C-alpha cells in the first residue's frame, strides 16, 4: 500500500512522496497527469455548484487551456483527490503518523567569516612554510584548529602577511546573526526525532558534563546538595563533530538516513531555515543535500518593513511552529517568544543565561560572576568555581548544550500539549490537501469544494 505524504512541482513536472507500507520507506514518484477543468456541455455529467442547470464536461489539458474554465485544478490537486482522498476520512490513504523532527540551531555571534566559493589563487604561510592554494580550499585549513593558530595569508594589496582574521576576502558581522548573510558559524544542531524518540545533538566540542546533565537535568548546574534526579523521556546522542563543516555534513547525512517528513522550528521561517540554507551555501556545500527528493529553493522579500524568507525543500515540510501556534491557538500573548509561550503553555521556561555578557560568552565560557547573586545563582557550581579562580569553560559549555537541548524539547512539549500537528493532519485528511495549506484560508477550502 502507498500512503500519501507530500507533492510538489519542479519546472514543468509534478512529483509526489509516498510511504510504501511494505518497506516502511518513502519513495519519489512522478505524477503523470494534466490539469483538470470543466467546460459547459449540455450532455455533461457534472453540474455547476451555484446553478445546477449548467451542465459541465470534465476535460484535461494545460493550465493555459483551463485558465478561464470551471474548476481548474492542478495535477497535484486532483491526483491527491483521485488516489488518496475519500469523503469517509477513515478511508483516506495519508501517512498520519509521519516522522517529525523538532529542530533548533545555535550560532556564534559576530565571530565567524563568510567564504566566497572561488578558485582565486592566494599565498598562505603555515609555521613559516609558504604555499599557494585557493580561497575555496582555505575552508579546510580554517576549520582545522591546530593549523588555524599559525595560519597567515599574504595581502597582495598592502604587500604584507596578515592573520586570517584580517584577510580582505573575509566578511565580518558585528551584530546578532542575520539569516540573509549567515556569516557566523553554526555551533550546534539539536534534533528531537519523534519516531526514534532520540535527541540528536551535533556540536563542535566535547560535552564534558553530559552524564551529569542527563541525570539531573535543570538542576545539574547546582552544587550536589541541590541536585535532583530528573529522567529524560527520550534517548540523547551527542556527537562532537570537531568543526562546522563536519557538523553540517553530519546533519545532512541524518536527513538522508532518517528522511523526516516534517521539520518544526520556533521562528524557523524567520531564522533557522534561511540561516541553515545560506550558511550551507556560503561554505560551498551542496544545498540540495538538505532534500532527499529534489531541489531546494530560497527567496526573500520585504513586507511592511520586515524581511520575509521562504525555504522550499522538496519532499519535506519545513514548517514554523510559531506560525502554527498563532494559527490554531486562539489566545493573546504579550509576545510569541519561545520563553513566553513555554511558560504560559507548560509552566516551564528556557534555560536562563544572564551571567554572560554576550550569548557567545555562554558558548566559549566567559562567565561573568554576578556581584549581587540571586539565591539560585548562589547554588550554582560555576559561581563557586569562579570564586576559587577555577576554569569554568567546561561547566559553561555543558550548560550551553543543555540550553539547546531544552529549547528543542520545549517545542515537542508545546506541540503535543496543544495537539497542533494532530489538528493539521486531521484537516488535510478531511480536505484532500497538504500540510502548508492548513496555514492559509482559500486554498484548502477551494480544493475541498
């Protein structure tokens, strides 16, 4: 049996993703159909819904041929209706238990650089040994930390050797990371897979206090006498990828291996998704590896003074959980930050990190010991270690990893508490549409009627 999952258009052709229930794997198939429309004909078998005296005949052809006709529908729309949909929703052939990924990323702030993909020849010097290479190859040297410390680039304009940070083909961003530029390094991927019930964490450092956090959760940061055991409802797999390129390749390999149908991120459309796409592109990697089924497209536009992004990954639904929440939860909030919605929906919050002057300090371990600590801060191990001038880097980074883990866990808890994707799946079963259609108004009902 084949269960419908998604469908899309590439150039002038149409494709679908279906779940083969015999192999329990998804497949890509071409939809070999034309547009459907209806034309007036006295012997027609169909009637116009607003005037049943008007008889209609069903025909097929190009979108141009059906442009001014009744009931024009795309090959995708009538293919779903004919092959998978039924007025009795219990007989609809949809995959109603898809693999969902709750996803989040962390990035450095103002410290990384943009590499143009180019074959421009440049001179470099490593440990006083000169060699010629290309800008495109510099990535490999930059992300090898042992070489990075002694790496120099010859500035032909000023006729002198400079460290990599000053190289003129680098671009630096001094503010918070912006997705349209994606200049900063992605420091961690967090993926919670609902099918395997595994939290995948891909970082670039060792998670030194992993066992402590997996045992005590939020209280792992406290002194021993204040710790309380807290069992996570999922398995955790942390991988130290060593550098950003390996990190991204590990993420793309997981996409290939696990093949999620749905990705959910909070403000995903406004940050995570365009950032991932543009960072992959900036690093010269292949963005099509973000999809197992086809192409990946990206666009941006200005709307009411704000920049909007669209990342279309064929065969997968990259959806914004914040938009879904706004659509289906009829409740006003002071704002729609993940922290606010988590507190008002779950009574829980994100991990706080006010002890760090900048978010990047949280990652690197530049702990700013509070002069007037709160009762909670007085219980923290890192506070007491800093009083004794101990190195707090590993403690800080371990809390940073927990911060990312908890953010992603909050997404799953919000979705399950409010039954958001359950509602969406029920809607598309009843109307013969696709998940993104539920976030609009006209398309879903037009298809149903």
